[in-house]
C-alpha cells in the first residue's frame, strides 16, 4: 500500500498483508429483535426459549442465531446454547444488554421503550452477516416460528433455499424471500391477558 501525504516529501509505503479467509459461508442465520422480561415469559411458557431454538436450529436447519436482549434477563436461558455451540456445530451469539452497547442514552430509553433499538439490532445482524451467512432471517421473538409446509422433515429450510437458488439463471441472485405469516398472538387491546 502506498500513501501520498501532502508535504511528506513523497509516497510512504506501509506493509499491509491481505489474507483470504477460507471459511465457508454459514448456510442460514436468524436474528431476534431485542428481547426482554424473560422471567415473566418463563412463568407463562417455561420452555419457550429451548423449544424455539431447538426447533429452528435443531430441526429446521438454521446454523447460527444472533439473540439480542434489552435487560440481560435471557442470559440463563441462552447460556447452555452459547456454551454448547462447539459440539452442536451450530452457534448462538448472545448480545446481552444490547442498548447499552449503543449508548447510555439508548439504554435509558429502552427501559420504557424496549423495542426502540430493534432497527439497530437488525442492521447490526444483517451487516455482520452480509459476508458470513448465505441467508439471514429476521425471526423476531420466541412466539414466531418458520414452517416449511410442503416438507416437515429435518433440515427442510436449507433444502427450500437451495431449490430456490437452483431455479435461477447463473448470473442472477435472489436478494430476498417473502414469507407469509399467520398470527396466533394472545392479548392486545381489550384482551383479558
């Protein structure tokens, strides 16, 4: 690398090594919205995190998850997943107290408005995985599940993604897939829960 600096009397040479990383892309990653209040959630649905992660990673075929947390309450639920990543051949990255990583002001604001850093979490995940993962899904929270309707077998997600790519001409890329959703949410305005 040669740098020209005005008034330095000529170009300076800086030794710079560029190295190619020979690491394959992660086939599929998902990112959560900033989660909070695990203790309350656990009282209603004791195994929600384990079920959610086991289904999407263990069954559907995601290889990596980026989990964002507002208040640090999901740490105990995610610790076994983070610790076991090496022998499962899958990984879970836990972003404890995500708003505090952005700024003290965002941390303060998130106490009353826990989703105010959601866009930042998604931007962080998508930017980070742009060069690391082949596919990235925004899978908001443990009450949201992806389903491959025509193929309920293990690893079905990767099969569907490969099929979608194989049907494209060689010089085209598939920038995104739209997934239809069906809400079974409880609560809301006027509900008893």
